[in-house]
C-alpha cells in the first residue's frame, strides 16, 4: 500500500500493444471512454467514485529502473522500447465526471484523449480504481437510503478483500453516505470520522457483564454504546446496560451519546423489546444500534417490520458489495484524430446490442425539470455541440427512437457533467475532501425520483444521444453491417 508508483499495475497486453504501436510508429491521438453497461444490483443508478486515486496514479506514472529491469527480464520487450519507457510520462488530456455524481449506463465516467500508447497503458489501472470505488459507493448509497435517515456506519475492514479494498472501500462508502467507518487508517488518510464500540471479547474478559459495561462506561462516557447480546440480550444484557446508564445519570454524568448494540437474534423483535425496556427505565433517547450481516434489503425489511433500530453498522455485505461484487466498467476506443486534426468516430460492434459502443469525442449534459429540480435525462452529444436552457431539446430513446420528448425553453435546467482533470499532462483539478464529496453525493441523490431509487424494478433514467451523434452511430452501423 505504500507504493505510490503503480505504473506496473497493468495487464501485460497493454505493454505488448504499446510495443506494437512503438514498432509500427503508430502513436496517433485517440479518445478512450471508460463507462459501464448495467447498474449494480439491478438498481436505477450508480455513484461515480475513485477519481482522486486515479489522479494520483496518473501523476506518478513513470517506469523506475527496477521496473525496466523487470520488464527486460521477461525477454519479450526490445531495448529501444524499454529506452522509450524509461522516459515515459503521460502527456494527454483527461476529462471525468466528479466523484459523488449519480451516473448511468453507457455514459463516459472518464474520457482519455492522448497518444494511443499512453491511453492504452492507463486502461487497466483506471478500470481497477474507478470500478471498485464506484461499486462500493453505489452499494453504500443504497444501504443509506434503506436506513431512511438513520446513521449508517461502515465496518467491513476485516471482511474486505485485502487492505487496499478495505481502506479505499471505506472511503467510497463514506462518499455514498455513511456517517463513519471503523477503519482507522481510512480516517487518517482521508480525514473522515472513525467510530466503533467494543467486541464480545471485552465482555467475556471480565468476571461479569455488568463489570464490563461499567468499566467501558467509565472510560468512554461520551460515546457509550454497549454490546448486549454476549450472554442473554433481554434477561442480562439490556438490564445491565440500564443499570449502568442509571448509575451514570445519578452520578451527574451527561448521557450525550449512549445506547446499546444488537448483533444477533431477531433484530426486529429484539429492538422493539429493547426500546420498551429502555423507555420504561427513563432512557427514551438511548440509541439502539444493530449489526449482523446487514444490507439494504434486510434494513428495508426491518424498517417495514417496525424495528426500533436508530443506527446501523454494516460490514461484509457493504465492503464487498456481496450481491454484486463487480462494477463491470469497460474502456473502449471511441475516436482517432485524423491528419486534419478532426476526430474520426470509431465503433465496436457485437452480436450483443448492449456491447455496441457510442462513437466519437463526446460530452454529457444533464437535464433537470425546472419545477421540481429532479433529474429528467442525460444527453450524450459530440464535444463540439452546445445545448442551453434557451433551446428546444429533442430527447429520444436511442434504442427505440420513436419514443420522443421535446423540451421547451424555460421548462428545464441543464449542466455539463464532465470536467477537465488533466490537460497536456498537467493536473488542473483539485479533488474535494471526502466529507465534501459526501455532501455533494447526498444532494445528487436527492435529484433522483424515489421510483429510481427503489430496489425492485426501479424506474429507468434515459441516457439519450443527440441527433448528430445518433446519426453518426447509425451510419457506422450501416457501414460495418455491410462488410
């Protein structure tokens, strides 16, 4: 995790292709799009994340002496190519959708415009970084939505697929809306709140449960959440917690943040029983926190059952996105710059229609209903096209183009999504702090209709193509379809 230069974090074929381009003197400027095809968990949206780490990767992109020596030892690269790599630096442009933005299938999250050797090299690492963090941020946003305003804490580090996944996954979970993480390294690196209680082993290490609770409360009176299910939740755990809370109050210790945590059993039943016991004892503001293999579906179910839980700790199913463990982002060539300086659109065809790409050098507009502020559609167009709120805008489904909507000026607002990140190899973008991205992400999610955010059969947000881009795509389909 200490290695900042991740240049060799790539698939071998990126380097063999680079050598092929080098030997054939083919280093033309190209456009690559990083996008995904399906929303995770059959949902209605995703959350873009990972850009800060992608920026750090590009900034440090260089082949050290030991890297060159290793590649030479593979005996597949020629000396002249390795000499080229020894002075390699990224010189291209990168545009991206900012972290925390809600995004949809087929629209570029990252656009790379660079000589093809440079654009090819960065493919694997960009996909690795953006795919992982976008996946976990999306999962977190779903869990937070299910919690309906209750706090959600991420604490999946011990179940994550390694230190990087645990730490950067926790970062992404914070972007998605979590209020804190148990991961102390993540807290240090990204200045996010760290939270936690204690384990069953704490209780078991003392002669009895009451002594364990009392000792913990004496040390942490301002953050006293007691784990009550080590022995018997209703007969022992909650009564002992109430005893400690009562003694704290009688001693004049302010009960500013206190309560219990449930980690097993029927959480709906246990939480309702716990709430009744705490209320009757005079502690109506005591927090009832729950953990135990939670995800958005179980939280939603517990809410429907009237569970009295007010705080949620989510681990394994969040940090691994257990029901959908891969984001599925891809990186495809979209255009090549011709001798006249204009980009020539390129398209990838497939028997599977979802794998057919959108050609050209593109940008994205997001359109909102002016009256509600809710998201209406995204419009992908060519980079030289401009749309404003004073225009009539024709929206149509590129897969079913007879489905059309004509927006009148004054009925919508519009903004361009992608921002410049690197220009001529120099970074021109300052990444916000994680907690700032989190606040932006929560606002972004509030632009979605509830129908888009539901877990079962969510409403689809349309990602449309401009008429010019659609015509180019159809022409390319016709051209290659005749071959």
